[in-house]
């Protein structure tokens, strides 16, 4: 029981502290993972973590499911915060060239604004999971996936 409480305490502290650390200069946080501060790799990893959460959210009462989902939500928060820092690496997609008319600075700002929804949404999801607010967590997960889809529709490079 004590191990579960300790893990939840660590996860709760992470929900609050890690996004700030990542935004404040957390380049070192990603060094060990091998993805560095490459925008596309950070986004790819965040997407994998978001997708991986689904299995845990289907049965939050399963042993360790809540903690694993909260851990993944924290990871998404960190990765998205890092993406905010390096959003200028993303090129303007072809379908958006007319809208931005070469204004890369405006595109980068709009992208950063959209990314902050992912940062706050994943942090809220982590909090709900740790607080045992299952319905809220499932709802927030759905909203986060919707934000992801909308973001990709607006900002992702054409394949």
C-alpha cells in the first residue's frame, strides 16, 4: 500500500512540476530517450503515449492501470511542452501556405497556441487520473484526442 501511495505522490508532483521544467529548458530531459529536441520526433512520441493510454482507460480499476495512464499523461505533457519550445522547426504545410502567405512567425505562434492545449489537457488528464475521477479522465482523454486530430488537420505537413 505504501508503494502505491509513494508512486502516486511522485506522479502528482510530476503533473505539477514537469511541464514547468520542460518549458524552462528541459532539453536535457529528452536526451536519454534518443529523440532530442526534434519537433517531429517529439510529436510522434507524444502520439504513441496518447495512443498507449487507451488500453488503461478502458479499465482503470485493473491493477496499475490508473498509475500507468497517469504516467503516460505526464509524458505527453512534457513532450508537448518541449514541442512548444521547438515549434519553429515545423514547416508551413502546403494546404496552409495561402492562409499564412509565408508568414512563418505567425504560423509558429498559432502552432504554439494549439500545442498549449495539449500541454494543459494532458496535465488535467493526469490530475483527474490521480484523483480517481474516472469519468472526468475519460472525457479529458476524448477531448485530448479531438485536439490532436484538429491540430493535425490544421498544422501537420501534407504526407
